[in-house]
C-alpha cells in the first residue's frame, strides 16, 4: 500500500491558452520571497519613521491630533503598503522588484485590484503566529507555492527574469566555414545533434565574454568533443579549427538548416 | 528538425518589438484608449507571437528566445483576455450608495448567519454571567469591564471635568484602527473554511451578551443602552459585515453544490469580499468617531435618552440604507447595452 502523497511542488506555472499555445511562468521560491519580505518590512519601518518625523512638526500645535494622525498613518502604511505598491507597480513591491519577483494572476490573466487587496488582507492570517509562519508553511505545502492570501486571491508569485531573444549575430561567422565543404557531414550533424546540446552550445557562444579564458577553453573543449562524438570530423578540417570555431561552425550548419 | 533560428529571429523580431511597445504603453497607462484598428493589430501581433512560441517549442530547444517569447506571450495573453476597453475610474459616491448596499443584499444570507452566531454567543455570555458571576473575569478580560455596573455608573456620572480632554482624537484613531484590524482579521479567517470567522463572531457575541446581562441584572439598562447604542449600532453591524465577507470567502472555498473550480469561485467573489471589507472599514471610522466623541459622555453631560434616540436614528438609517439604497428599478440595467435599435 502506498501512502497518499502531498501534491507535488511545481517550479513553473503552465498555462494553456484557448489558441492551444502553452507557456510557463517560473514560480518564486520561498527564500527569494522571504528576502523580499524582509526588504519590504524594513521599508515599512522606514516609512513609519519618516511619517512620525513629518507629523512631529505638528506635535507642538496639538499633541492629540499628532497622536491620532500617527496612529492612522502607521495603520495605513502597514496595511496599505503592499496594496499600493502592487497596484501601482503591476504586482511588485520594492522588495519584490529587487528580488525580481512579481505577483501575477494564477491563470495568467491581468492582475485586478480586488486580487491585490484580498491577498494583502489575508496577511492577517498568513503572518500568524509570528514571522509569516502560517503563510510560509502554506507556501511550502502548496503545489504552486501559494500562501493563503495567494490562494484566496487566485495569485502566484513568479520570478521575473530579464528575457531577450538570442542575438542572431552570434550565428554569423566571419571565417570560412569548412564544414560546408562536406555536405554529408553537415547532414549528419543536423540530423543527430540533440536540441539540448545545440541549446547549450548557443548559450556558450552567446555568453562567452562572461567566461574567463580558462573556462572558455574548458567549455568549448567539452562541447567540441561532444560534437566530434556525433560524427567523425576529418583531421584536415580539425587541423584548422579551434574548439570554439568548431562549435560556431557546427551551430551555423545546424541552425541554418534550410539555407542554401 | 531544428528551426532555422537566425532567419526565424530576423523575420519575426519586428513583430515582437511592436508587440512589446504596445505592452509597454499599456503597462504605463492601463486605461490608454485604443482604436478598433489598434486593438485588431494588437490581437494579430499576439496571435502571431503565440504561433512563433508554438514553433519554438516544437522545433528548437534554444532557451533564451523561448523564454523571451513565453514572457511576451504571457503579458499579451493577460492583456487580451482581461483588458476592459471601457475606461472606468473609481467613483466613491457611486460605490458607497450603489455597490455597497447591493453587495450587502447579494450576500444577505451570510450576514444573517453572522447575526445568528452573535445571538447564540450573546445568549451564552448572558447565561454564563447570570448563572456564574465569577465567569466575568474569564469572559471579559478587560480591566474596564471587570468593575461592577454600580461602581462604573457612579464613577461615570460623578466625573468632574472631561476625562477624554486632549485625547479624544487619538482615542478615536485607536478605536478605528483596532476595530478595522479585528474586522479584517475576522474576514481573513474565512480562509479557514469559515471556522475562524465563526469563532471570532461567536466570541464577540459572548462579550456583548455578558456585558449586557451584567448591566441589565444590576438595573442599569438605560446606562447600558446610552453607553453602547450611539457607536454600537454601527460598530456591531460592521463586525458582522466583515464576518459576512469572511463567510463569502468560506463559501467560495467550500463550494457546496457549485460545480465550478475553487479558483473560479474565488475569482467571482473577490470583488464582493473587497467591497464588504471597505464597507466595514467605513462604518468603523464612523463608529470610532462617535465612540470617542459621544458614547463616553454620560449623564448629566449628555442625557441617556438623547444618546439612545441618536443610536435608534442611526440604526434606522443604516437599516434603510442597506435595505433600499442602490436599488435598480425593474427593467433598468446599470449599463444600457447599445443595440442597433438605439442607434440614431
């Protein structure tokens, strides 16, 4: 008899559009959310302190009004901070922005104000008994890393990376591509190069400047060896190529498959 | 087959850039007006980018471009499927005198549930004090309520000067913020399938019943009504409205007899929950002002009958407001859809 398992944690929120297109949003982990919350908590403290400083100007005029305004300001800042920022910054607070996190609708739709308000009101329960213990436990146990407020509001917190398409210039090679002189070799490489290997090679080429010279040698050496294992590359070709140039030439052959 | 990636990016990049620029414009101003031609173009760009994503997913494992396209399509998908092309702004008066009473009536059953729980709690609290006066300390762990009614009344009526002088505003602010916190907490506990909301409302009823029984038994009914009615007729319903919102949330969590998914049920009620939370907050601001500036003053400063009459008028107005305000006459819808027959 197998024990009942808890729902499996997902790392991506998969959405299938009515047009049949599937896309995924990377879900934020609890550690990144905790750091974002710490930043926000510090900022809330700073805002409260600033409000107190500003309001203290009026203390000498009327101490009662000063105390009342202070109480209301503290309440509005503590409850309204998350709501205001998430609404104005489309699902981000300063903490979330620093950590590149964003609150989004769980079904990929546009975030509505009522969702933001409900998820922030539910903080009263999520923060119980101290330091978001309930919310943290709920997020750890939930399939989509949702705290109770996220469940009630139909929201999830995602990681928002800076995405950009790969620069087509990286496929261009100024040098003569000797692999094109061997049509059968090019055909075998196109046929047998696994998409995952091509992807790694693309990443290596596009990010080569981020690597140290030693790392470049190692990465392109290993990738060159992988491609050489796919098919035997004649010695006269290899004699004129570095590993990096081999990888670039292979990429040109493989990705530009329909070019003449 | 592997996609001819350089050619693919070369040919589609302009489409993606155009879609990105529209999305950036919408991000900057969600209510930015769009012409029909712009909407059609936006939709075309979204569909074309979706198609590109589908091709990428099928024919290429190239990660950065696919992630970029996923992010782009996700943003466009949200705009296309959610965007309300009618510019609308929040109108406080329309919300207060239209949306609030309509939302209250829409979920009246949940309000009645809160009233019933409060009555049961009050009966329990009253019975506890009646049969065991020592239970006061357990039921009402507040220093101000532990003295006997006779002591309290004597103290209040013989007070020399204004005890709340120079602290009325701050006292009022304390009451407002504390009560709004309690209300929002009661609402939020609806996520526990309503169990937490039931407990909070029941306990509120227990305290109310115990205090009432204590003063009525001691023969100070008039003092009790004069003390509680001016703010209580608004404050207690406000807590019940927050409980009502909690029960709406609980109902969506449980979903008895509702074939929709939990996510769909919660999506439908989220605006109502927010409206009820706002209603409770507005009511508690009023109750906080009245409690600090009127309820704490007793005879001979303010006659009890005047305070009771004030409370009764408030209750009548509140009842009328929730029962009648914002009603839409039969045959009229809030938004008149434009049909061909209406066109000039």
